[in-house]
């Protein structure tokens, strides 16, 4: 098997099994819902950015695997995700070149983002698309809950808003699609959070 004839149902089932078998309810943000959302937006952005079929298939595979390692090692989960993906891809006879490309795309999701290729830019924007979407506050609350469960640190409302604001200000979208579609709403969230901070002080 290679990227030209990959069965994406097989990829999806494999990743879903990893999440189901290793599920831990403390991972309220880095869950299967997040992964499926990233896959959805990778496809949406890639089509808008005129990515060819083979490259679209590569980035879809990377999106499915990009957070599988989080279930085993949150601190260096991108590296673990690459190991999991590589094992699956080798068993399914992907070429060494295809495997290396997929691993590079996965590694590009390491925060802070520093993508080197168009495909890496696409997955970075898909990974954090919620920063400019309507579910931003919901996803941000889930991330806060996950951090509090995994680090045993409780954030005050003031601390969390400051942390979120800092992240939003340092973050940037890379593709033209994301800049056009996500950036305006992200700027609105920055304004809203600044207002909330003023109200708390």
C-alpha cells in the first residue's frame, strides 16, 4: 500500500482504536473530537489552498495521527505520534519518503508553530482553527480543564485570561485561507478578553 491507494477507513479505525483503548478522561482537549476536527479542517484548508491529491492524502494521514502520542507522553507527544504513525505506515508498505513527509508534517504541530512547508502551514492552521471559530471559548475551557487535571494546577480567572491573551497575541495563522477566515474572529476574542480582564481588575 502507498499513499495513492490508502484506505482512509483503515487509518480512521486504527486511530480511533488507539484513542478508545488508551482513553483517559483527564484529556478533555486532546481527544478524538479534536483529532476529527483537525482532519476536517485540514481537508477544508488544503482544498482552498489548491493542494494536489497526493499531498492532501499525506496531510490527512498526518492529521489523524498528530495527537496519538499525547495519550502516552504529553510532554513530547509529537515525537511519540511520529513513532505510532511510522509503525502503521511501515506495516502498510508506505515508502520511506512518504513516511518522512508525514512525520515532518506531524512535527510541525509542535507549539510554538514554525512550519517550513505549505503542508506544514496547513496542519498548523487546522490544529488551532478554533482560535478563530465560534467554539473558541468552549475549546479553551476544555484546555484549561485538561491542564488543571494533568498539572494539578488551578488557575484563577485572571491568570487564565492573561495566559490565553498571551497565547493569542503570539499565535499567527499561516495560510491565506486561515488569515482571511480565522484571523478577524481571533482579533475579536483578544478584544473581548482584554475587556474581561479590565472588568476583573
